[in-house]
C-alpha cells in the first residue's frame, strides 16, 4: 500500500481512530509528505527513544538544546525546573531569524539537519561572532561532506554524533562513542531487500524494510522507508552496542540517475567523486534529462582556478556514459522541509520526478524525516 498523499487511517489498529490518536507528518523527502498516527503510549515511547538518543550521545540535564526544525516541540514539564531546556530554531524562517533565535538560546547541544546548521555557522562567521559554548552537535536527516562537517565542528570546537531516524519508525540507528551507527535491534526488525529481490536481516546493501515492534495505533510491518542502505556485522570495539552497523545511508530510492540507454542507478558513487575535493563545501546532483547530470558545488573562497573542470573530470571517470556539467554556485537552496537533496531528479517540467513504485511491491512506501 502506498501512503503518499493519504492519511492512512485504514491502517489504524482496532480501537484507534483519528479522534483518539495524534497525527505526525513526515518532512516529504520523497516529494509528498506522509501522515502517521500515534497513540499517547506511542508518543511516550517516542519521547523516551529520542531522550535516550541524546543521553547516549552525551547530553547533560543542564544542557540547553537547540532543535533546528520547521515546527517546535511541545514543552516538557521538566523545563520549568531548568532541566533539558529546549529552544526552537525555526528552519522555515529567514536566516537572520534563525541566527537571532540561535544567539538568544545560547545552546550547548545542537540537533538538526547538517546543512541548516552550516548556514547558521556561515552567517555567524560572516558577522565575526564567536560561539564556543556548544559541546555536541547531533546530526541527522541528510548527508554532509567531510569539509562541511569539519567547518561546523571547528567553529564550535564541538564533538559530533549522528542518528538515523524517521517520523514513521522513530530512531533506527544511533552512533556509539567510536562513531559507528549501530542499529536499535531490540526495538525494530530491519531487513534489506537486494537488487535480485532476495531479503536478508540486518545485512547487505539494498532497500531498507522496517517493522517497529512497539507501535499500537498504526503498526507498520515491513515498511518500505524509501532509503537504500548498506549494513554490516558489528566489528566496533566500543563495547557499548553489540548490534549490526549501518555503514552508509546511500540515498533515496526514487532519486536514481537515468543513463542515456535507459538504465537507472543510484548516484551516490558520483557524489563521492565530488566530495573528495576539500574545496567543495556543499554539492547537489541535478538531472533534468536522461543521460546528463548537472553538478552544483559551493566552493571555498580560495578554491583554485579550474576547479570545476577538475570536478567534471573526476565525475566522468566514474560515470563516463553521462554528459556532465559542473556549476559553481553561491548557495544551494534547501527543500521546504529544510533539507538539501544531494541527488535531485527532475522531470522535463522541472518538477521532482515521481518515485518509482513497482506495482508488484505490496509493502508501504515511506520517507525519511527529521529527527
């Protein structure tokens, strides 16, 4: 069943209705938001899960937490006692408003989309403002180039951690002290569907399917999140988590590059050919038509002449069948949800191309959301 554009109320368990549940809407990474309904017990479990995410990533009760997101959270009663205070940085507002909210919050712990945080850091640097109170930055929701990550962490003098989560199934994996992204296997059943149609549990590369074990209002079984991942056995020496590791979230299933011969493939290997250049702080692959790709890059101010030609050559080495154009731009506009899509496939009208939903796939289709 495809949940795009539907409330999904027909999936509610017996005894639950739209009146006794609360709706949560995804950020719409796939182009169309999806609405999921949760009971009060589900929401309590969600709050506990996210609190555990933060505590395991170094949160202290006295931290001032800045959430970079479109909508604010409800205030927790403990905040009146000065514990776990939350501050909303509204990503749907202008950059000036985001910076003002950030400075007023004086946060010590940041959570949000990496590229949004990067924009605030860039503006603070431009203004000559120093803010060294941040201890930890918890990234989630999108990928960031190594250069951009270092830029953020160097500014704050902070450590970084990551979570892999969605509105539909809550936290899927979180980093350990060694930086490995461990699955939360006690709460989820994670399967990987491979190119040949076979399925393995917590292992291999392919589309991720998730069954959330603690869900009473709207249980989703073998839910197709819409992400392509690579998962491997636990070889982390942290000693804290013993579950398999998400080696990489490769990309959205529908954001596949189309070759001139009609083949469709994931463009992740192309992005690595771009981000290997230290001068690239942000990037985006845009496909307007089959067989071609436009590489948009935001370069460091001291990037050497001829950088775009070097990037084009690097891309052509890994994708010689594509017509490649490299554009140096001042900025890359985020989507309405605040994320920057690393791979953006457009149809001839200039709109996002509809996701591929094979008719023989009966499992639900979802979208990655903010944490």
